[in-house]
C-alpha cells in the first residue's frame, strides 16, 4: 500500500539509505514463488552486495514472537533461493541477462531471527537510530510512542547481548558462500 511504502521510505531516510527498492508484491500475500526469487535476484545483480541480510525462512513454534509472519518466512526463503543459486547462475532466468543484469556471487547471508545464531553485533551506538526507523512504521506500531518503541527494542537487544559482554546486540546466523 502507499502508506506502507511511505513508512518504508521514511525509515530508509532515518537509516541513511540512498535508495529503497520496492518489489510490488502485495503485503500479507507474499509467497516464495519463482517471481519473488527472480525479483530478488535482479536486485542482487543490480546492487552487487557482499552480504545480504534476510529473515529466518522457517516457522518457529517456541511461543516467541507469534509463530512467524508468513511474509517474513517467504521473504527469507525467496532471498536465500535468490542468493544461491539464482543470482550467481547465468542459466537461471536468462531474461535477467537480457535486461543487463550479470550474475553476482554474494559472499555471505546473515539470517535474522535464527534460533541458533553464530554472529552477535554490538548495536549500542545505533539503538536510537534503529528505534526511530522502526517508529516510522506507524501502521505497524499500534500507536506506540518513540519512547515505548525504544524501551521495547532496548529490552530485546539487551537480552540478545546477555552473556556476551554486549550491552545491545543484534544476532544472526551466518552462511558463507564459497
């Protein structure tokens, strides 16, 4: 929707992004389709990132945050399938080559929300920016103030850093592509 797009663009500005790309898949209807894989592979080939960060592509049934949003699961699966083999393979979606998008090999994927992370990043110096960006998503925040969002994020991030000597952490499972 236009509101969600505006929120995402505002969050991108808070984060200092030069561009936010929309793939035009409808919100709450995302599935790990070939169209999604091709769209993500196109962006990987366009942007040529070394590291791609994506959602965990599995449903978690441990009573944590819901049981996993279907869009997040589909986005994670679509992204991992786009990284390997699609973005690096000249034989998959040859029309991408015709559009001028040469294959690109991503070095690493960092998976958010993985139940067994192996990478902890200290985000203590960036928590305020992260909370401001999240707070831009007014349609998702249920009327919470910046202070409420910041407090909730601070609690999550401090839990992730416990036992690691990190005051505020984001965690990931890292996949290396060789």
